[in-house]
C-alpha cells in the first residue's frame, strides 16, 4: 500500500498563478524519489503539499487530495502530521528556533512527545549521523552554512519520520557532505522525496525521478540539462598580471584560526574556482581577496575595483526598484543599470520591487548589481546555490564571456560548475580538525 | 546558575528599581546591573549598553523641558508655543535623573537577561506558559539577528563599492531590515509548524534540579522586591 497518494492536486497561492496543475503520484514506503525541475516550477509547493503546509499555512485554492499514511492532509494540521512527515526547508538560516545546536535538534522531539529520557540520546545520535556531533554545544549563529545545513538535517532525521521531504538539502554542503547526506536519508528507511539542483548525487541514490515544470509532473528520464555531468578538473597555468595577490595570510574569528599562511593569486582574464570542505575558510579567503576583511597576518594586494557577491545575495537588497538597486554601484546611473539587468535576463523588470521577485530572479538581480560596476576583480560566493542547471549554464557562459576583462574568483561547492566555468581550481583545507574547529 | 532563577533575580532587581523612592538606591541597582552586563563579550554588549544608557539620558535631558515642577529655577529660556516657558528647575532635574536612572536600570536588567542567560535552557525548563517563554526568547533573539542582518546588508553594499555612512545611510537600511525580518518570521513559523510546534502532549528535555545557588537567587530576587517596596 502506498505511503502517500496525491490525486488530481491543483494549487494556487493567494493572488498568484497556478503553482501545481493536476498532479497525481504515489510514494511507496522506503523509496527515494528525486524531484527535479526549474526554479519556480512547483517542486517546493509539492513538498509543502505533502507536509500539509499547503494549504494550511499558505492559504490559496486547493483542489484534489493528498493522503499521507492514510491521513488526509486537508483535514489534519501540519503540526499533527509532524513525525509522520519531516521537512527540511531550503534556507537553513530561516528554520532555526534555538540558539544552541543540541536544543535545536531536541526541539522537534519535544514537540512530538518523545519520552524525556530518549530526547538527548536521539538528538546526539542524529548529530553523530550527519557528522556534527562536535557541534552539539555550539551556538548556531557561529556555524558556517554547511554546518548549519547538517544540523537542520539532523533535526529532521531525529524525528524518524515515515516520509522525509528534503528541499535542496545539499546546496551548501561540500561534495563528500552532500553524498553522505543523501546516503543517510536513504538509510533512514523513510520514503524520501528530495528536490535538488545538483542532480549528480541524487540520481545515483534514487529509485525514480519526477520532473516538475510549470506545475505539471512527469516521470522518467529528465531533460538533458538535468542529467548528471562529469566534473572536470581544470588545471590551466595561472594567467598574466595578478589583479589580486594574497600572500601568506592568516585570519581567525574569536581566536579560532580559519586561515594560516594561505596564498592565492588571481590574474586578469582567468576564472579561479575556490573549493574545499565546509569550514575550511573559503568565504573568509574570498572576503580577504575582495577587501571586505583585513588580514591578521600576511598581505593582500589588489589592482582596480573589486566587487563581492555574498552567499544568498537576494536577502541583501535595499532599494524599492530593481533598476535603482543595480544603479547603487554606479552612482545612480540608471542607463547602465538597465543594460546590466538585460545582461542577466531581467530586461523589463526595471520597476519591479526586488522583494516581489522570485528567489532565482533576486539572485540574478544581485549579480547584475555587481556586474554593473565592471570590476577588475569579481568575487562570487556560492553563486549556484538554489540555481537550476540551465541557469547555471547561462551563468557559466556569462562569466566566461566577461572573463577576459577581469579577474574572477568563484567560491563553490559545486564541482561540476567549477569544472565548467573555471580555468583552474584552488583548494582550501581546514586549519583545525573538525572536532576542534 | 540555572536560567529561570537568574531571570527571576533580574526581574526582582528591575522591580526594585521601579519601586524604590531614592535616587541613590536606584543608582546602586543600576550600577549592579551594569557590572553584570559588563561580563558579556564587548562586541555583543555594546548595542544593549548604548540603548540602555541613551534612553536613560534622553529621559534626564527631556524631562525638565516637558514638565513644570518646582520653584528653584536654574535656567530660564524662551517661551515656546504648546510647551510654554522653557525653564529648568532643580526639582525637574532631580525627577529627570530619578526617572532616567529607573529606565536605565530596567533596560540594563533586560540587557543582562538577553546577554547572559541561556535562553534555550530557559524555554526548556519552563513548566508553564511555554509558548510565552518561547515567544520571549525569539523576541530577545531579534536584536542580535537584526544586528547580523544589518552587518550582512552593509557588507553586501561594501561588496558593490557602496559605503554606508552617516545617519542617513544607516536609516536606508531600516526598511530592508524590517522586510527581511518579516520574511524570516514567516519562514520560521512554517518550519516550527512542520516540526510539530503547538501540538498537544509535548515533553521536555530532562534538566538537573535547582541547586542551592538557584534557590538563593530566587530568594534574593524576592527580597530585592520587598526591600525596594519598603525601604529603598
């Protein structure tokens, strides 16, 4: 008997177009299903429908039915489905309730009425399973994005659900961490539905593939752009004059060293991909290169203007019109701002409020806001987080096209993207063992 | 010390500051709370101390201009429509100082609560009104979260070569900060519901019982209220 049955589901968010159209599917106990499709295609909405959050939390027009473990989600509150269903959301930063890791993992167990004597052992077991046992007493505010994603994964695994819904669970994990996370989900014994923009790992582990586009679902072989690609290892020689030279720098936060004696050189005309495990100081090195941090030891030299695009840049938009947001970096020059918007495929979006845009559109807007300045050094921190494969290809093509005029440093955990866009890879290694970091 | 008796002790000190009648008593309570706050890391305590001291100073400075008390005039100013003659009397200064210190003491008690207490343990140890305690813990986290978001915004703008300077530059960040907070609050509420928050039959992580120190703190909190009401 199927664990979950979706029959003729159509859903429309209040005041928006139809997000799901006549979707039907069955999920068997223990199977792993990959959910692929473009950003905004309806993957997250389908996961929310399976968790009962659609329509209970979001409202909107709902047709059809969703049954999970024999329970009609329209007649049951999402909180009452918790435990049977567990959901890992896209943004780990926005799902943390407590200030310390152990309490965060215990939160769901407490809500489900787990016997008190079992709460801490189950939380510890889940943290150990995701390789985060050493983080148990750390404040969540001090964790890196990848560490936080592991903690959030532990929080849902600790619930031992029958149906595990994972919305881009590996977007901030390094390749080893991503593979381990998918494997863990598989080994949990739950039926797993995992939405991913990096299909390589999930397609290896899944039993079947569903493709969601414009609210419609199809099963079988995904379109070519979503098929796994092999990561290449670019190893070109360092290019000519160095626009950015980082020599033997050291840096730490609150006396915890992150970088020690690290060097990096990025020349004009080349794209360097900065890779390495979570917590190895990639973002710190990128910020030092861009001049956002001052080294505590060693030297950083730059020529010309540097621009830095942070992780999750759609969160950091300040103006009320897209063209004004982009024009900030060029002293309010709206003409250049419109050209930059067109470059990233946002022509016609000039008068839109940045917060009315979809997450993918916001990311492109933020990219336009740094490209418009024509920097000599462009630093992009995880630019493919939450970006679907066709958009990644477009981004890679854009960066390659503009590469000759500047030095480009891309921080990424996406080795396939790194292989496609970069001339060479530079790896960072953790200064401390994970247990000490 | 467990967070619950520590919170009650701080509440007792704040109540004593509100109940006391003498400036020197309120000043002493404020000083004790200030010393407590100084135990927090410098980077974290800065904003709280700034808020507590500036709000107290504002009350001290503004009170003489918006009240009309006393006969010992120290300074006479012009007559302003609505407010009348602006003059400062010794009595107004005294009342301004007293109310300013009271506000500072209460703000410092909140600062100590926000900076020094383990809010996770406080929520987990709540035997009743757990929702209210959790709501308060989340509200307390708003300050450092807003601080982090503001730092992220400033960094994102610096990354584009735009420096945020002056009061006007910082004021531009208020609207995106508020919008970001609302988005975050919605996402958090959804994540909490998905993890079973609000369903009946919840349990709690076991916690060790109160120590002698915890009981002493609780008694001291109650004593502070009584002394504040009767003798200070």
